[in-house]
C-alpha cells in the first residue's frame, strides 16, 4: 500500500514560534507534511521564512487561506487575530487547523470557533504542546489516584533573558520593533505583566493543572505580583486545592521548567525541556512513600506530538477534537488573569 500523500501546511505568522518551533517540527515529519505557504504582514519576514523551506509567501492571511495547496492551517499570529483566522480557515474547508494558545481572547470568541468547527467539520487543535509530550502522556495514564487526592500543584518556569536565549538557541530572522518600558510603580502596569504572563507562559501548563482541579467555580487568587526583570508569582485556590505559579526570566544560564502535583501519599514531577529547543520529551517521575516510577525518555517532544495529532485528525484516523476541554482551559486562563489583575490593580477597570 502506498503511503498517504503529504499534507500541505500554511503558517499564518512568520515570527519566532514559526521559525524555531513549527518549521523544525514539520521538518522532522517530512513524510507527513510539506510547508506550502507562509504569510506575515511583514512580507520580507514571510519571504525569508518561506525561502528557507521552499514555500510561497504572502503578506495577507486571506491569501494563504485561499491557497488550494494549503490543507492544514497553523495560526501563529497575535492572540487578537486567532478567532477570525481560525474561523476563516474552517469556512474555507481546510482539513484541520492548529491554533497557537490561547485559542481566543474571550469565551465568546472561543464559542464562535467551536460553532464554526462543528458546522464545517474542520477539526481545530490548540497548540498546548505539553498535552502531547510523551512524558505527560505517561504521567496522565498513572494519575487517577492523584487527581482524587492532590492538595498542592506547583508550576515553576525559570528562563534566561529571552533575546539572549533565542539568539543562543536558534537562528531567527525577525522583525525589529521598539518596545515601550512599563512604569512598574503603576499597579496597572504590574497587572499587565502578570496577565501577559498568564496568557503567554502559564497557559502552557494550565490545561495540565486543570486536569487536577475538579472544578474552578470557587477560584480565588490570594497573591499575584510581577517579578523583576520579568515574571510573575501567583497563588490561587480552587476546589480546596492550592496552586502556585512562578515564572521568571533572569540572568540564569540553565532553563528550568517543572510541574509538581502533591498529595499525602503521592508526588508527581515533570521536568519539561525548554521552549524553542527540540530536546526530547519531559522527564516524569511518580513517587510514593516506598517507590519511584519513572518514564522512559523519548526523543520526540510535544511539538511533534501535536502535529502528529493534527495529521491523524486531518486524515480522519481519529476523532480527537476536544473543544469542550479547550473551552474549559481557556475559561481557567481568562478567569485567572482577570482575578490576578483585579487583585493587583482593582481600580484599573474603572479608570479604563
């Protein structure tokens, strides 16, 4: 039997995520995918990224979505464009859509995406790569008891300065834009940093964390503050469980990304490989009072896993659309961001 034809991919957005994450992941799956089109408002950026993989380029997402050679669309644009572009790809009858997190910037937008996906039959996958990491999949299968008994969940992310990290780990041709420094004496600016951290970084682990929370209706943020030079520290409770979120970008040379879930009798720890590096799966260990079980390390990571899942959906090999889960994940992220912002700058909404 002849192998299935490769799926043509179009990537909306030609920046860091596309160049350092998706293009290498797709290259590792060259028997399954071929990049056909890359679009970006900065057409020179799209041209550079497209030339690197032999793909056409354009300055407009509409041109990419209209391209008949594009069967699968990856939406890697700024958050505010996600809903519009995902829905357009569904309406165009693509075989699948991969949307970078967060899926949308509101529950209403996410529900519109779900409606478009159901009506057109086009599956939509959120790029929460840790959900597809072999280390997490191993832990997920062994966590039934821990889901029932967990009392503390911790996510800790320590990264070197972004620009240095990206330059050392990758070769990126990018846009150069002037940034405006925030006045960190202003509570509204502090809230902006924390909200950006929740939706830009904590969102990687929130789907995993939510799987250990029976419900979030009683979510309360007890502490939320930015960390210097950039980062956040958040403590919240939900369903009687305590969740600690910590992230900082500082002058460290070694990245560290861990997720821990603890009960009176078990402790799960996952050590994820850093973003932007194709460095294999997370290390996972489940400990009890008298034993430790560890996952076998895998060469593949969550980025390859999410693309393999997209391929299986596009070819009708699985029925794995998890829109209700994606909606619940987004609801947790937005609720957490809003509650943290309210705690830091309670008057900012009135002022706005």
